[in-house]
C-alpha cells in the first residue's frame, strides 16, 4: 500500500463506524466502550492504495490497559503516514486531550469532528476552521453514522499522508516545565528529534514502559532531570503536565466552541437513565427486556395471541420447508443416479445433520437483530453500570460484564474483549466465567429441547431461564474465585455512559448478518465434516458396515456414558453429543439430527402446531435430565476455537487448563444439582 492511515480516538467516539463507512468493512459497531480490542485493517473503498487501520479506543497515550498499549505502540512505533483522530464533538474537552498528545508525537494528523448532528441538536456550534488554524492540522466536521463529510475527510487525510506535513509542536507547557522536558530530550539524543521530545514528556510523566527503553548509561542522568522536572512542578510533574494540557484545551474550546447558553438541560438520555439505571427498577427492567427478546424469538403464542408464532418460529418454518424440499430433491437425484445404499445413507445423514443446524438459523437471526439493537442503542452500557453494583461485591467491576454480554454472541471475541480490563485479576476471572454466557451456537440446543420435552410448558421461559442461569452461575463463580483463588481488593470501575441513540438499520443488519454468516459458514464447513465423521462412526465398526447400536460411535458413547449417568442422561447418544459439541456447540444438534432423526424439521413443525416432537429423544431424556443436559452444555468447556482464544489471552496452557478444569467441574456440579432438584419438581 502506498498510504497507511490509522484511526485513533476515545472509546465510543465512532471509530469503528467510520472504519465501516470508508472501507465497506463490517466490523461490529457497539454503543459502548471497548468494542475494538485489537487493531484491524481495511482498504479505502474509493482508493485501493490506501490502507486504513482501526485502532482500539484510548483516552490518552499513557496506556493503562492492553488495548491502549496496542493503540499507542502502533502510532509511536509503526508511524503511519497519517492519523485520523476522531473527536466526539459532544465531549470535545475530553476528546481533545488525546488530540494534543498525538500532536506531541509530530505524526501527520487530521481531526475528524464527529457527531456534529448531535452538537447542532443541542444548539451548540464548533468552529472547525478556527480550530484548524490554531492546531495547524485539518479539522473536518463529519457524522460517521450517516456518512456525512466522509469524502472531505478522506481527501484531507490522503493529502496530509502524501505530503507528510507534520503538525506544529503545540506550545502547551510553561517555561520552567518546558525547559526541564527539553533537558531530558537533550540527554536522550542530539537535535530536535520528535521521538526524543515525545519520550522526554513521557519520562516526565513517570511512564514505566518508556522508562524501560532508556539506555542504561543514560538512566542516571535522566532520573536526575526527571526529579528536577518534578521539583519545578511542585512535586508531581505528571499532574502538572495533565493540568497544563487541559488549560490549553480550555482556551481552544473557549475560542472555537459556542455553547447554546441554556445551561444544563436534561436530555432524553438523562430522563431514560432515571428509570433504566434506577437502583430498584434497573434489574427487573433488564430481565423483562431479555424475556421479551426470547418471546420474539421462541414463543408459539406471540404477544399472548394463541397459535400466533413469533417471528423467529415463523421464519424457521419457512426455512424448514425450503430445506426439506431441497433435501428431498437431492436425495431423489442421488437415488435416480443409481447410487449405492450406503451413498444414499451418507447423503441423507449429512443433510439431516446440516439441516438440523440450518433450521434454527432464523432463530439466531431474530435474536441477534434484537440484541444488536440494544447494544447499538447504548442500553447495554447501562446494564454494565447497573451490574457493577453486584459485581463489586464479588471482587470484579461492571466492566467485566461487557465481555460477558459479548459472550451472548460468540465466546471468541468476548474473550478477546477481556483485554479492555485493567486488572490482571479481572482479566483472568472474566475469561474463566465468560464462556458461561450462552453463545449463539448453544441456542439451537435449547430450541430443540424446548420443543421436544417442554411443549406443554412456557418454552420462552425455559430458554430465558437457561440464559439467566449462565449469568447467575458466572456471578457466583466470580465470588468463589475472588474469595479463594484471587484474594485482592475490589476492582475500580470507571466507564463512560454514551448517549442513547436510535441505531441505524445498516449497523444492526451488519451485526446480525455477521453472526448469522458465521453460524452458516460453520454449518457448511466444521459441521459438514463432523456429520460425515459421525455417519461413518455410527455405521461402521472394525468388521465393516453395521447397525448403529454396534458401531464405533456407540462403543465410544457406551464407554463414557457412566460419567454422565448421575446427571440423568446415561445414553450413549447423549454422551456422544457432549463430545462433538466441543468441536462446535451446534454439532450437538447435528449429532442428534443423525442419531435421533430430522431434529430441526420435526421440532419446528411441532412448535408451529403446539405439539411435542421426536419421541425418540423423549425415551432418553426426562424434563429434569433435558434441563440438566442444557445446563451442562451451557457451562462446560466451550468450543475448541474459544479454548484457543483463551490460550492466546492467558498466554499459557497452565492458566487455560485451569480455566477449562474449573468450567468442567462447575458444569458437572450444576447439572447434577439440576437433575436432582428437577427430578423432584417434574
């Protein structure tokens, strides 16, 4: 690429939205801090020679968390051709702090003044031309959500990148402090090196990471000069530097920003927060909203109207009819071609397995459309704030709930999101309990059992209760881990609450599509390969082709079923399902589809008709053991991809195996209790 441009800004300033807009990429956009947890790259859709890097959000270049280190290291070490600094115009004072720090690096920069529509709706005005004159860098007003100003922004960014024009060195610090910093820079190297000047400021701020880069023969002289900087700063150069930066920013804002003069006006977000973050009402409202989500997805009596299926069930019925017709046509074509009996059986079995997963695709789509709406609206950030009141009693902060919420989609990005946590203890505990959240791959398992064994019950409540069980077990696990494995003080919690926004249809659709696409791709690759393997193992033994009960798969299942007998499912098919679920949780449904019949078609038809499905499954499971089976697969070791993500984030197999061991023990104990108590209830 001839030009490399990095996007930098505070968390939740609109970086990822801007990235999607200018690259056509489909990164997840969430209205909470910490969505981007590693740098991502894309190509400018109007110029293939321009590479765009989407960096994690950071409040400053003095990093305190893993994702902030990623952002700073890229800007300072990789030195992109230009940086687009996205500034939230509604919080300009706070956002300009990072702007000033990037200017100190002297890397070519353009300021994208975002959310100008909200600035105008408040009656405020930002003079971008005047701000550009003072800063010496282009300042372009934009609205990333709608694409307004994108052309002008990219023209300015590409021009700056190609010209290499550096911003002027900002005149921020008083003479004494500036002289002390310059003295440190002179020791680090000769001349007016931009890098040495920036390092000198960081050393004066007592930045330990930069301190480690100082050559050993210069450490003594640097320490003496840093002590002198602290002395002229009243004992704390870091605080003095921050204070003088904010004084500089205050002058900028005073000259370039005109407030409406109405004083503080209670916004719609303020009014909503009085209800949605109320100490008494917040949790019941959250539970109610989640229940409505599941009702829209699973209920056969939608909006309490008898025989009116929910959108999810209705769409599932359409997909099932289409899949059934396609499968019958394909099997007929194979038979007409004169294929052998085993070949027809293989094709039929694979279609049953994959169809079992595809049949639940509409349920996944509807659920994630609704969850994406909540995320993008800003409500989920409030949930994290509310959960802090609970989590702090267990040694965690509400920020740990953000990766857990992301876990409702997929455990892999959720585990990566644990990087946003500043405390090492918080990261380790959060990674242990995040897989307890019910990812989208587990959803078909619940739908299958809800229709099979709970047709006479409130199926929405059954699925809802499983999701809530994951949250409850995660919270209790955090308490146990904090008390016995990670004894330390309660973590602090500082989090920005974004304004409520009505999500754009494009943003919600992209997020939901990415989830569904991943689900479908897995069905067409991993699950297809698994169905072929399962068919082979369930139809052959060492003597050749055989009855399923005498197959290799049955031998494996019978060999391990004693482990699960106390949990209520001592059947080899159920045991095999648990094991194949470790490859991908959807595999459980695909496995049942091959071993019990066409799971998806029968269950969807049963839900539509309000009847029970798959009597073969009813012979293996009771209601208690079915719920225990769901609970075990909810809490046990996640799929191999998630285990790999844990290994990357922990950095060692020792901690990864500890986490997996904890998850397996927790799953077994909870499933055992569920089966015991459930046997008394049902």
